[in-house]
């Protein structure tokens, strides 16, 4: 992938959110390896400042950066647009400290980039591929970054009262960013407005540039652009905040109630990993015993058989194998499960899709019983006849029964799976899998 800049200079004018100042922002082409650079043309000498995590300052309802006497505020939306649209090199020139808020989304900045016409440059783009998982948390908020070949964000947005809880998982590229993320507008809780005004914030805010949530009601000058517009805007902000790495990131970020402060903490930790030398590779594992010889499988053995790790390992133990075609596994559901923070606050319920994933992991272990498990991985291909019958809550123990119903040699098989709690079925599905050598994983 080549680096990209824009072909021509473009400008946009509007009122800023926090200072209420009238500001003109211009995007200008930049040479290869320049990166994203802000320029304050309202200050003598037109000082430049690079938006990096090392320069982060104000994080109250915005992302601000400071270098010397030069300060910038609320830069997350324009950074999000440039990062999401794959622009590597660009000068962002402003005659104020804060970009215009416009409609509270990144849509107008994306339109500006399209008008400027993105062009490839004669240099390869640099990525940072996350090497090991990273996590940060603040109370009931958390962010986890996992190695991934691309940028994927799985996000849950919620408030303390449990209204408007939303969830979305999406791979980010210029097309998905432009159509699924950029138009999502910023929002605030009605009760927070007075305190923000006392702090000198949102002086230029209005229903033209934000959505206001008042209890279970939504105050907006136009209908919601997406049914889940709030979580999409949280993803928009996160994409802007990780642009402070200075490189395009390859990772899967799992976010529960993210905000600028927590986003900055995650970005700082990723930056530490990016600027540190990689650790020596772990020595190859010793050969493991074939699973066909075992009658039960404990948690340590599951970690050897499955590639999944926290927070996505959803099998605690296999308690029984019945020949090579049936097993029973268990999953103990505790209040400490990370998904309960956003699903749902005040009334925690295990997502049905995670019950399906638990069935898939149990079936994968059963498939590995049919072959030599060394160097092999089971890959979930499809699910059919999926049914969710009852809720699963903290304190429940899920019993997962899996039975192989059809096999094509040692590579593809179908299975029936049922999850039950206290003898009552809570979910079920028909699953299809394939077994591949780990070095041939798709």
C-alpha cells in the first residue's frame, strides 16, 4: 500500500464547539513521510505542531494537544477523517485553536478530502502491527487492543442509566469509514450541559452540531442517521484518537464505553509497544499429547488446543467425551465477564452471539479429537438453525453438549450444539467446521 496525500488545497469555515470562534480550516498537500501536521496561521511565524500522543493535553470532551505556546483543541474529528480515509501526509492549516464543529460529525471533513482528491505517492505506507494484547480501564470503562491484520473496532456505548445501549463491530477502510462512521454526530447528556458550560466548554454548541439525550428521549434537529448513531460516533472518536500514534494501526480494538481520556491511555500504551524493541520470539512448544487419549480437558489444555484468549475464550472445561463424536463442556458465567459492562448495565445478560461462540469453541475441540491435534486449528465456517430460548445471567453455569452429525474425511464436519442452564435449553445451533494446519490458517 502506497502513502497518500491530496491533490489540491481545499478549505471549510464554521464555528468551533468549545470556543465558539469562527474558524477556517484548510487541507493542503504534503510530501511523502511528512505525516499529518497542523499549522496555526493566526500566530506569528505560523508554528507547526504534530498531533502525537506525546503532545496530548486537554481531554475533557475533546482531544487537545500542546507544544510550547501552541495549543489545539477538538482535533479528533478532522484526525478521524484523515485517518479513516487513509491520508498519510497533509498540512491542516487553521486561523484558530479549534477546527469548526460543523454538524458534529466527520462527514464534511470527508467531503473536503474527496473534493481535494486523494492521490498515491511514491513511497510505501508504514503500519504498526500490534504484537501482543494491550488493555486499559477506568471503572466500568475498558479498551482492549488485540493483534489483527487490519483495523477492526468492536464497541459498546452506554450510559450509567442503561438508556440507549448500542453495540457495533466493524472493519475500518476508507469505504466503510465514509459511509458507516463519518456521518455519525457527537452527542451529550442533557444533565451534563450546565456543568460543561461552567467549565467554559461547548460555548458554540447547539442542536445544529450535536444530539442531546434527555432521559429516554433524543433531542435533534433531524432524525438519527443510524439507529445506532451513538456507538458509531464513539468509533469515529476512537479512530481520531489512535491517529496520535503517527502511523496506521493494525489491531482489533474492543471498546466498552470509550472516551477521549481512556482512548489516550490506550494510544500511549500502543505507542510504548511501537517504540520498543520486539521481545525475543517464544521457543517452540513441546509436542502435546493427542486429544484422542483424554477423557476430560481442563483450562490449561484448552489454551493449548484453541487460539482464543481473554476476553474471548468461552470454554472453562470439557467434563466428558462420549467416544469421538460427542462431548459436554461447561462455561461458568460470572459478573466479572467484560461484556456485562455494556450488555446491559443494571440488567446483565450474556449476549446470544457469545453463547454461539462458546458452542463453536466446544465443537472445535471435539473436531480436534478426530485427528492429530498437533499443529492443527479448527475453523468455524457457518451456523444454521440458531435459536436463543432463555437469558443467561451472572452466576449461571452453561452446559454445552455437542454432537458430530456428519464428517467429510478429517477436514470438514457438521455438529449439533445445545447450551443449557439447570437442565433447560437456553440456545442451540447447527455448526460447520474445517480443520487446517495452523500455517495454512486463512
